[in-house]
C-alpha cells in the first residue's frame, strides 16, 4: 500500500509551519488589528486568504474536485518545485522524467540538488514503459509525465500512464497544462483511485492568464497538506485571486470559444504548413502548438524573426531534430505568418 508518510522528507514531516494572522483568525466581518497591516488603502491593504478558499470553491466546481484536494501555486512551477522540496532529500534522492519534455522538471531538480534521470520517448512520442520503470530505484521519489507533452504536443496513452502509476513506488505527477486543447480527457476522473498521482493544470494556457501566475495542483489531501505546510504563507496575491475568480464567474464560456478557435486554427496551420516545400513533416497536435520538421530550420527561423514573427527552435532537442515549434496565435497573426511563409517559399524554392 502506498503511504505518503513513507516518502516525505523527515524534516518536512516534523516541520512546524509558519502560522500567519490569517491562519489563526479566519472570520470575515471584524476589526482587524492583528496583522500589522495599514488600515488605509482598502482592499489591497489586507493580506490575501492564505488558502484561497473562495477561489478554490469555484475551481472545485469547474473541475469537479473536492476543495481539500486542490493546491494553488504561483504558476505550475510552484507545485513542481514544492513537490521536489517536500519529497526529495537533496544529494540523495532522484526524480525521473521523459525526454523530450518540459524543461522545468530538470531545472527544479538541479536547483534542489536532486539527481535527474530521463528516459527517451518512443519514436512516436509515447512512453517507453519498461525502461521508464527500470531506471527507478529506492531513491526515486517522483516521476514526472506531461500529457499533452511539450514540445511533442501529443497525449500520452492513458493505459501506459496507468501502468506507470500502478508500478512506480513514488509519486507520479501528470502535467496537463494543455489538456483543454486535447481530445483526451485527462486523468482527473481517477484521482481518487490512485493516492500516488498528482495532476497539474494551469491558468496560463486555455484561460489566457499567463500573466497572473496561477497553477492548480490536484492530489490526495495528505499530499496537499504537505504542500500547504511548506509554501510561502501568502503565495497567491489578491489581484491574482480576484482576477481568476472573475474570469471563471463571467467568462468561462469565452474560454471555451478561445479554445475552439485555437484548435480550428491549429488544424488549418498544420495543413497549410504541411503543404510547403520546405516542410519535411508536421506532427499532429493535441495542444495549442505544433512541431514541424523543416529542411533548414535555422534559415526559416531567421527569416520569420526578420519579419517580426518569433517561433521556437526545438531543432536540437532529442527526437525533435530539425523541428520548429509554432504556437497558434490570433486569426490575424496566423494569417500574417502564412503569408510570410508563402513569400519565403516563393523566394527560396
Ligand atoms: C506552459 C506550461 C506550464 C504552465 O506553467 P505555469 O507556471 O503554470 O505558467 C506547465 N507545464 C507545461 C508542460 C507547460 O508547457
């Protein structure tokens, strides 16, 4: 049986967390003379709710996950870092991830002096389950998966992820930052079944709120409690809490419209770019970006940059040799880029 107390760092298990004024008195209509705040300049003179209950209740409804299974962070980057800090002993433990994938898992491991082990995806960008499980040892505390994966943009196969969750002895974190754009449903529906599974969502992509820094982490309440124990007391500021609340309340439908438009344009761009003479292959996508293998990626990248259009060079990344990564923009931006690509093809081929 998986028991979280077996893998948490002993010093974190025994930690007495900072107790803030707003932890100790959580009522609302009172005269607050307890936190050394300035009484003027309301409402921003007040510290935010440390556990963001109003916002979590909203998120609970849209995600259909109980409030006590939700942690909110300063972007997804915060829970990624906190999970490593809570469960991995510096200089001793290790984490595992797939390659290629999102760079933050490795950077957070490096910062915390945690060994990073990576296992290549198969040529069709799926999990190589046996080698992935084989690199694990008694010191492997967390295994990061990303689905849809960045930069390959595909959903990982659900049965492969479940096999990994069932066999791996530590936490399996599934980063679903792009799940709103994907035909696959994600893993939230089986959150209750697997106590060692952690799921990450974000407001940075489908919700169009990268600037407010708000990430969601869903897991068993015991895991959430450990994250709450070690986070900065007021990690989500009032402006961010209010903005996200307002967007969910008033603009949830608008988000669905954005996603629909982005997905339609993604398919159009994939088709158009696939027809170009400079394109070797365009990969199908389940996200708001896609990869294209280009005969001379550097030349195309430079051409577009000179035209004021910036795309991402992934040509040196494992399994992505020669690939450029295109994020889907507004209809106007996409149209302009396609025009420039027509021009580039006419000039060079
Ligand atoms: C963009 C992205 C995120 C989002 O990170 P935030 O810190 O929430 O902005 C998370 N994971 C992956 C794989 C991403 O590409």
